[in-house]
C-alpha cells in the first residue's frame, strides 16, 4: 500500500475542508459588510461554498490532464450527496421537503442532470460543453438572487437570526485575509488530493476514474454530508434536502463546466466508457429516485434513508468488483438488474401511489 499517496490524499482533503470554511466565512462577512443581504449570502456564497472542495479538486485535476478524476469526482459526488448525505440525514430523523423544493429546485436538478449526461455521453466534455454549463450556473445564480429579493421580510429575518451580528464585525483586513487564506488552502489542498489520488490509482492498478468516483468523491462531499447531518440535528430538517440539491446543481454546472474549460489545453475531458455506460446512469437514477421519494409524503423517512444508504453500498460493491475484475461481478450485475432494481422501482412507485391521493404538501 502506498502510504505516502494515501497520506497526501487525506491531508489534501483536510486542507480543502479548512480552506472552504475560511473562504466562505470571509466572503460571507465581506458580502454583508457591503450591503448584500444574509438571505442572498446563504443562497449563493454559503450554499456554493460547500462545493468548493469539488471545484478545486476537479479543476486542478483537469489542469493537470487527469480528466478522469475530474469527471469521476463530479459524478461520484452527486451520487454520494443523494445516497449518503440525504440517506444518513433521514436515518437520524425524517427530512421534510418543502413545496418550493418540489416545484422549483428538484425539477432544476433533474433538468441539469439530464443536460450534463447528454453533454458527456458522446465521450467528451468539450470547451463548448464547459462554456454552456458554466453560463447556466451564472444565470441560475442571478435568478436565485432576484428571487430572494421577493422572499419577504420574514424569510430575511429568519435567516439573519441564525447569523449573530457579532460574526460580521471582524475588521476588513481580517475578512480579506480569510478569503485569501481560504483560496490558498483550496489550491494547496487540491494539489495534494489530486497527486495522492493519481498515485493511489497507479499503485493499485485501477483507473483514475474509480478513485475519483469513490475516495475523492466521498472526501470532497464531506462538507455537504456534515452540513446536512448538522441541519437535521439542529431541527432544520428542510435544509438537508436543499443543501443536497443546491450542491448537486453547482457540481454539474459550475464544477463540470469549469473543469471542461480548464481542460481545453488537453483537448477537453475524455469521459471513460465506464462512466457513460454505468456511472452517469446511476447518477440519473439516484436523482430520479428523489422525485417519487419526496412526493410519497413530502418527506424522506428513515426507511427511505436506509434504502438510499443501501443503494450506495451496492454501488460501491459494484465498483470494487468491477475494478478487481472479480468473477462474482456477472452474478452481481444479473441480480441487481434482473431482481433488485425492478423490485425497488415497484416498491417506490407503490409507496408514491398510496400517498398521492391523501397527502398534502407542506407550505
């Protein structure tokens, strides 16, 4: 086992987490100092800040020509956010889903997921694909900011109450130092993490995309997992779903788009066949699964949380068997596609149909 490579990866993930925290704190404080409302800060800087590790790692990997890690991190992080972050949160306590999430955020995520899959299915994320995706995240952010202005004073006051005024009273040089220091740590952390991931892939004789889909993806998703779990622990159960959906939209548009643009000198990002034939479809399936789950009672209960976590364990099992070319892979695939998946779809649809006529969505 290459302990040096694993050490570099773990150290990189820790530095990324610290860097993201410092950057978000500094940027949020600076934004409020210049008159930007706490609600807008929460919808943009804080929400997107949890995806800063994914952004740093994927863009850094693309710049180094390790496009497989970049694409694996984007797809793998989205899978982990839904199945692990949301699944574990629901295991702690049922997660509420508000009507706005069902009407707006979830359809946006579904549409963005399909668009990303379409751009990647030809085997390449080109400069045009990257520009399109990144332009969309800019447009979506502007839309969120404009929408927040009509959210009303109650929503603004509710968000502001969660941010004590003393948190914004640091001197301007301190706020700038937090941003600069955070960005420096993000750059350093991404370099360590990518270097470690590449070395691990080489030492184990597996593809970089598998490392990106598993260790790197889960590692960079730790902020989203921690944020969702803390939100449920504090009783803010509606924030868990919003955090996952917002992060996934950012991953696909901003991280995927910026990575493709960063890979222009390398001819774009080559999407491995394994991603186009399996992992993209797992990501789409997990995203589509959210719709009947949240509509079957407008919450994600403990049983559904356990199902999400079990699905992630099954997905990891498949990746490991495939990477090792294990003889049990064929039997596992046959069982999953021929029995488990149809049973899952039937069960989820049945639960949805039993609730749709009697439940009313939360306001």
